[in-house]
């Protein structure tokens, strides 16, 4: 009975995540509209509130063409794989359900996040187009590069907390948020998250001016919608994780959700503000700047913990 209850709560959480993704797209279009001095969606329903559902119906009801000479099964399965990974990651977040609430939840999250590269790689390769292949290769290089420093930075926080369980963040930040004594780490991690999510100013996977939309050119209708949902679901997940790590982590307080909404708005704000980075500068930033800083930070945290034991 307990297992069935956990499964139902987990399914309910997944449905809520999908509805939230729909309204995140509406928020993004509205905010970008006001940044660019226009209205954004405002015709379908009151203030455009039904626009995400009309977009979903349009995408899933469009005709899907079979691409000649594509690796058909891989081509079909890669969007589903990306979507599955996103939902599995959400199941590791501390929720009411204890279906996947583990002592090593952060380790599980890092393992699943590192598998996101395979979805991009298979999508780009199986479409049998040079544009998609170049887009996916650029995206893989970017994701793997930033993943190294990102994981080391996350380990610095976990070493200070001495736990892989995300629920312990609530108790660890009871009197003072991590953002006050990990400020530099927080800023670097935010940039790494943007690069990991392929968001502006690091949206090289979908750099329209150079790649004609990158790895997902050949995807249409439902397959494109699944890639789109997976991308926005990962944005929501990363910002949830960021809010837990640096802004209290107390799921029972209203302030946590206010901070979470601000971080989602911040991601959109960055998209409407910054131009795209240059690719060689992107690689230089992580390997020559962030990686040495993150390694030194981790060694510093380990040395502090070691000195406390003496």
C-alpha cells in the first residue's frame, strides 16, 4: 500500500512538473515581450493563459515525416530518452513521496545529469544531417566541459555539509544561507548551470545564426515537443537545485518558492539581456578559469574539514 501511494504521488508530481513547464514557456514569452517593448501572447484565453495548451495541441497534432536514411529507431527514441531522464531527475528531488528519496540522492542526480549528453549525441547522429551532427558535437563538448567544474563545485558544498542527502540542506542552512559564505562559488555555479542547460549566453546547441537550430533541425511535431519539454524541465530542475543549495532549502517555507520563482525569472532575464558568447571564449572560460578555481575551492574545503578533525 505504501509503495502504491508513493507511485501515485510521484506520478502526480510529474503531471504538475509538465503543467509548470507549459506555464514557464508562457512566462518566458511574456517577459521577453516586455523586454523587447511588445505584449507577448495575449489573445488565447484571459491574458494568454491558454496559449501553452494551444501550442501543445498544435505540436502533437502536426504531421510527422519519416526521414529517409535516418537511423529511425534511435531518431525516435532519443527525445523520449531526454524526457525520461528529466522526469527521473525530478523524482530525486525531496518531495512527499519517498519512492526515490535516498541518502545518496545528490550522487544519483549527478549520475543521471551526466547521461544527458547521450540524448544530444544520439539525436544529432541519428538525424543523418551534417547540421545536426555539428550542432550535437558542439553541444556535447560544451556540456562535458562545464560538467567537470560544476560537479567539483557541488562537491565543495557537499563536503562542507558532510552529506549527499538533499534534505540535510534544510537543517544546514537553518541560521545562515549558503549564498553568504559560498558567494563566489554560487556565481560560478550559476554560469555553469547556464552552460549545462544550453541557455543564453551559451546557447551554442541552438545557435540559429550559425547552425540553423542545431541538433534538433530534423525533429518536428511530437518529437520536437518532447525535446522542448525536456529542456525546460531541466531549467526548472536546475533552478530548484540551485535554490535548495544556496537559498535555504526549506520546502515548508513560502520564501523558498519565492526565491525559486525569482531564479526562473532570472534565467529568462539573462536571455533577454545578454548576446551570445564566442565559442572559443566559452571553452577557455571553463578549462582555464573555472576548473582551477573549483579544484582549489574543493581542496580548501577538504583542508578546513581535516583541520576541524585535528
